[in-house]
């Protein structure tokens, strides 16, 4: 089964539209052995009637079955009514042999941002349940699910991207196709391929790139291949083989135990749960006995001295090695200087073949974080320098969307940071923004977010929690521990290929 994936044609009478690129790609699709075509939105440039009239004409050039999804440009000027009139339904289902494409409108009129909210989210869930027996389940929408590289400042991701991502993974969706950012990209997230198409016929490309489209091949054995084809003839191919079996049992001794926490927000406000934090620290010291404790930011609620004094007293109680990175709350007011005074500059820690690399993402007086181009280069150098050890990147801001959180691009260069992490194959990434525990594997790297350990204003149905991370030679196991009564639940188990060096010098016993 072969699918042509095009996107962001931006058909208009103005110079933004490159008709020759569109015709070149459409002719190639018509001559090719394709079963159907998916267009993931921004068919038009302004959602105007004359654009839709021309778009309807241009789309008829495609001589294959065609699925078209609306984009944010298509719904400008009340263009969603014209979309239904000239192109087709905003949401729908396309069935094919052994599979189904479920497309969902993610647009918000007159905004570049996206959302699959309320009724559409429940409709998507119902359709995934209805077609749960299909070998290939494809969900198509316009907006991207995870941050993309080379897109400038991260924005316009789905507001509820974390919830949608969680829904797709729970229903074992094989492929998510989208467009929107004019950048072709392919990621493997757990056992799902996320396929972003570049722009087919718009002049607005990134970094001087050219127009392109993606070729998706579905194989009988479950493999998915995505080929990015540029009009210059350049091709990039990525293939995903499904993980089998999906049940893992760790081999050998545990190599290290990590406690991960975040958002203690120590203060004298009623939202700070002092006894919960005390109980969690006691459990960590007496029962869990970790090799290292990682705090992923927001140690205090505000950067004032009496809060730092109290926080220092709490975390001095922890007996294990500690690494604490600042969150956005920590550097408000005098917090930047106070953090350095009480906890010191976060530095790389090496522990029995494991290397913990702190990354500072917090900025003054804003929840929006940034690593920066210099910070990205420094991280890439560190990951290369320590590639023979097990590398753990520690930072405050999340780089993948978190369920039950409104995603507004809290790390403004998340796409470029994620590329550094996946390209350099960091062995583990720990983050702590968003107030909810969540974990998934992007490419070869497990990424784990910690919930709030002692702040009442969190987003975790399980309450205040922290994570216990046990690393074995062949896998990472993460449990979320309820900070009040100590019960645990599984966040994730991921197979890994640990560096050879760590197998000979484990810092802890099972």
C-alpha cells in the first residue's frame, strides 16, 4: 500500500503559490503506483472564494482517490463553509484494505493555533474504538503533535496535543500525518510514526528548502516507510519496524536508581503541602534508597529568601546525591542569585558510568523557556563527549506535550532541542514542567516528565507524585509514586541499548 502525502499547497492567484511545483508533484503522483493521496491542509492561502474555486480545479488534476483535511489558512474569512462546499467534509473516515484513515479538523477560525477539543476529541476516540481491529490505523490532521526542528519559535502546536498524543498511543495508531509548519520530518514515538509533510507548492519554505511531498509505504509485515521526496530529486528515507514482543523483562542487576521530582514550590502559601513533601523525602531515604535524586525545577514558589531557606532545609534532608535545576518560578524576583547561593550552579555529574547533563531553560519572569542556539550546541558537544557513558539530560521545561495541560510552546525552541537529543541519541531525558507525570520514547530516547511532588495546583489525577527510575542494561523502568501514601503505578518500560562501559561498574545492587 503506497500513499502520497502532500500538504500546504496555499493555492492562490498571488505569487505565494508555485503552480509549476504543484503540477510537477501531481504529475509524478499520477504516474506513480499510489493507492490514494492525503492532503493535510492549507489547500488555499486565505480561505477566499476565488481561491477555493481554483483549488477545486487544481485538486481535480490528482487522478487518485483523495482525502483532504482543512488547515488554518483554509478557515480564514469563514472559509470552513467554503471548504465543505468546494472540497468536502471537515472530518471523516476513508477505508482501505486492512486499514483506515480517520481525518479530523484541528483548526480554530482565524488563528494559526490548533485544537482537537470537545466533540471532535470524543468523535475521534469513538472512531478509533470502532476501527480498533484494523491492521493499519492512520489519523490525519493539519497541526503537528510534537515540536519540529527548523521552524523558529515553537508555537501553533495543538493546544491539547498531550491528550491527543496519549489517545493515539493508547489506541495503537500506526501513523499520524500532518503538515502546517512547512518542514518535512519523521519521528517514531513509541510504536507510532509521526509524519510531517513539507509544503507542496508554497514559496514559504524554511532554511531555503524546496517544495516536497512524502511517500508512505505500508508493508504486510507491519513496517512503515516514509520517503521525503524533494522536487530537486533529493530523497530521505526512514523505516519503522513495529516492536515485538511488547512485554519486557529486565535482565541482570539494576545499574542505577534515580528519583525524579519537580514542582515542590516550597512557600508559606496554602497550596504548598509541607507534610506531603516531608513524607516523600522520608520514603525516599528509608525505603527507596536511590543513587541520585533529580529535581527538575520549581523548587520554590517565588524567588524570595525565606522560601529558599525553607527549601534548602528540606532538600538537605535527602541522603543521596542530588542534582537540582531551576524552573521558571525559581528565578523570579531575586531567585536567580538565590538559587546559586543555596543550591549552586548545576554541573555535570558522573556516577558509575552514568553522566547527568543539566540544561538551563528557565528565563526571568515568564513560564516560557528557551535553551538557545548556544545552549543547543553545548548540549550536542556534551552528548558527543560522553557518548560512551549513559547520558541523562536534565531540564525543567517539557519538550513533548503533556496530557491535561494546555500546550502553548512552553519551550520556544523545543523542536531544535528535540532534534539534538534524538540525533545525538541521549539515553534518557528528564523534565518537570506541566504538573503531570508522563513518559514516552521518541526515536531511541525515553523522555520522562515528573508531576508535582507537593503543590496542590497540579494536573495529575493520581495526586502529588514523584518518579522512581530503575535502569538495567537492556531497559528503563519508570514508576510514579504517590507522595502521600506511597502506592505506585507504571509510567513506562522502554528497551534500550546501554553503552558497554556501564555494564562493568554498576553503582548499586538490585
